[in-house]
């Protein structure tokens, strides 16, 4: 594994530290995860959850199934 130094604005550093603590990860673990996700998603393109358009689906039970739908979309994007 290689070591890399990254300079971050104070606000981004604070957010990174807060999120790492919240998730029980080290700064390095969260940074690696974020970079891997960013690079895996079409060279930095934001991942699009298809369920975001669920309101136009024509299905009447979407609000009752939203957790199931979102979980399926997240699984599909990994």
C-alpha cells in the first residue's frame, strides 16, 4: 500500500473527521473508501439512484416500499 499526502481545506478536514468518527472508521479507511467509490463510478461521475424517479413510476405502493426500493438500487450500484 502506498502513502499519499493530501491537503484539504479546514472545513473538508472537519467533515472527514466527523464522518469517520460517526462511522467508526479511521481517516485513512474513509478516505480510501471515498476515493474507491469516486473512481469506480464512471471516473468521478455521481452515482444516480434510479429510485429517485420513483414518483413517476405509476405504482401506488412506492411510499410503502421506499426502503426496499432504495436498498435494491444501492446494491445494484455496487
